[in-house]
C-alpha cells in the first residue's frame, strides 16, 4: 500500500546518465563509438563509422515526424549511408548490445542514494519514468541501469530509441512521457543533471529538479529550475521531509 503523497506531483521523471548513475560521458562516448566501430569494420573505417553514427543520430534528434520512432529515423538514415539493408544492419547492433556493450561498464559507477530515491518514489505511489534521452535501445539502457544497481522493473516507463518519437531537449519528448503515464505535465517533476536537456521539461509545463554533482551545460548565472539539490534531498522532498528545500 503506497503512502499518501505529500507533494503536488503524480509522476517523477528521472534522467539516467549523471543523475542515477555516475558516468563520464566525455570518456564513455568515444570508447562506445570505438567499440561499436569494430562491429562495422567490414563496412567502413572507424572514422567513417563515427561520422555516419553521429550524422544519423543528428537526423534522429531533429526528426519531427510524430509517427516516426527514433529507431526508424535513425536506421532509415544510417542504412542509406552504409548502403546496406536494415535486415543486415540491425542484427549487428543487436549483437553488439548483447555481447560487447557490457565492456563499457568501467566508465560508470552507482550513485549514492539513487536506489533510495527510486524506492522512495515508489513507496509514495509516484509513477516513475526513466527519462533518459532515447538515443539508445532498451538493451543498452538496461545495462546502464544494472551498472547503477538498478533494474528496468522499477520504472513504469523507460524511454528508448524503440518507443520514443522525440529526443531531448524537445518539449514533445516530455509531453509524450506524460501522455503515456496518463498524467498532465503539471503533475510531473523532471529531475536531471543537464541544464539544457533536462530543465527544458519546463517548456512542456513540468516542474524541474536540477540534480547536483555532475551538472552539464551549465550556463552563466543561476539555471532556471523549480528546485536544485542532491539525490538525497530529492528523496527527502518526495517524502515531504525536507523543509529547507525551497521552491524557487
Ligand atoms: Mg544526464
């Protein structure tokens, strides 16, 4: 039986990288591209592969066709670049995430209080979305959750390349989550470490919590957010036990 909810939210959206897990993306992304490029060494050089991957990722982020999933937007462009059919390219990615992606765990560590925060949100009956930028398939998100001592079954929704039609920082990304959770954006609190990509949930009507410790895209001056603090303070806010965390 969930405890009665002391805050005016029905759903909590949590970013993953730099929020629930400690990961240095500046180290991780080049290592990820390098490792994935090995799987495509029969098709192109590492340098060309990196260009194709980043180019198709850009096309996916900019896709604004509401019925096209991120996965479709990505592979339509990527297969064209490689001049290979989807039926050949997709299984290469699938095998990579199944067998190779786990080798990147060394770039990541669990974050203290992440599990406690998730448990607190569930205890207070909040709907819980893992609002990680949906550039990766579920298999890759599940690996990263495990690196943080978390599991997919803790979340009511996980945004992935397969099930999402928009990426951060588009407001439509956040509206799609609220719609799937069956709540209004005003009933959502979005927490993340990225000033640009996570706090823009405000443009969709959500309140925001800037998670400190690994803040990205810091702008000059104070970032505009509803709250800011640690994961522990966010857990306390949800439990209604943190009086000093003023709404800004
Ligand atoms: Mg992040």
